[in-house]
C-alpha cells in the first residue's frame, strides 16, 4: 500500500470526527464522488494485516448506523469485498486477522434485522402472477393456459413469501456464517441501483473467486492467494446471481458473464438445484451479443410484446361469460 493511499485514508478518518450535525448531510452527498478515497479504502480492506483496517471498519460501521442514507450506501458498496476478505481468511483458518471485518459484518446484520423501534423485521415479497401482463412478459406468449377449476380459483390471487424474523448474532460460526452473509447480500442487492461501477466489478470478481478457489478452474482463471475450497450455500449463490444479473445490464457484461459461468460451474459440482435453475434461466434469457451502452450509459432489456388484436373471438372466455353461463339439461 502506497504512502499516498495511507494519507488519504488517515485524512478521511480524522475528517468525519470534526463534522457538525448540520454538515453531515452535505459531506455524505459529496463522499461518493471521492474516487481516490474509495480506491484507497479497497486497498486497505484487501490487506488483512494493515494497521488501518480496524479504524476503517469502525468508521464504516459508524456511517451505517448514523441514519444518513448516503453514508449507509457508502458502506454497502464495500460489502462484497468485505465478505470475500472474511471468507478468504476463514478458509486459511487465521480468524484473528478478520476480527474487525467480522465485527463490521455482524454490526450491519444486527442493524438490518430490526426496524427503527428495535422490533424484528419480517420481509415480504409478492410473486407476480403469470396470468397477468407485466413489463417482463405477455400471458399470451407463454402458451395456452388451461381454464380449469383450479386455475380459475387462483386467478387474480397474489402469493406472498415472507422472510424473518431473523435472530441476532453475537459471532459468526460455521453453522450461521452463510445465514448471515446471505442476508447481508440480500440487503446489498436491494440497493444495487445505487452501487457504483467499482462495487459491481468487485461483486463479479468475488463471486468468481468464491466459486472456483480450490477447484481445477482456479488454474484457468489464474487466481492466486487462496487455494483452499470455500464452502458456500445454495441460498448464498442465488443472491450472488441476483447481483450478477443486474451487472449484466449495467456496464459489466464481461465480468458478469465470467462470474455466472463460475457460479454455474460450482452449482454443478455441488448439485445445488436452485442456483442451477436461476443461472440457466439467466443464461437462456441473455441476448446473443454483449450489451452496448448508449451515450447516456443506460441499458435495456428487450421484451417481445404480443400485438393487440382488434377482433375478439366469439369463443373468448371472459368473466362475464362465466357468470352468465347456465348449464343446460339434455
């Protein structure tokens, strides 16, 4: 680590302590534009033996619990790199070197599982119905849907999936490690639209490393440093794929493609059905060529929309025709 990076980080550590309450908001807004600082912080995190690692982790945690949205997102952008450093050190069984990183990850986790009043959060997700059109699909393009009694009874109903409440953790163990990391990656994915390019690049790179370290593909990727296999859960791999899918359409096509191939490689070795299903679905939905950015740097997902017809078939089944139907005796 260069002396100039050390100076930038030390200045950042001392600057925040001198801020008044009124100036925190403007400070947080300008923080995301300090590319030299962000680059230096990545270098600190990547060196477990650095003397600056502990104060940096402490400051990032102070940012996260400050309640300022911009400071919270500033900490979140380093989450993939922090996870990789923790897992790499854990694989080498040198847990003392990752103490401050573990404390930061646990602190963020324990803050996220409760609301502002301190009550446990229960997250919910509504699964969209394939019988209703959306920006992603047209029901008519899926094929004919059998009009059965069961299908009619489910029509218009929304299925909601719940997650939580999650227990508080005082330390990371082999039993709860990926439960905590999966939830943290879920929080990161919820803020993907605010993450800078360097964070998406870090996400893609650590996903590849986690999946191939200790396996023959590591030699192909030419990854050095960690040669031990890193255990990984099926749920964690699904969350990795969620972030990778976003990276595909936001400027990181090549890195995202490599990461997805490595996740698919590991899922096949582990025989994990969920990441295999998600990875193959993403792979099948990708366009043939790499996405090209426009001048504004935006990306798009191409969706085929079935043209609407001006004529309505006589045999079309509608809710009115069902209500008006009368059984005839023969």
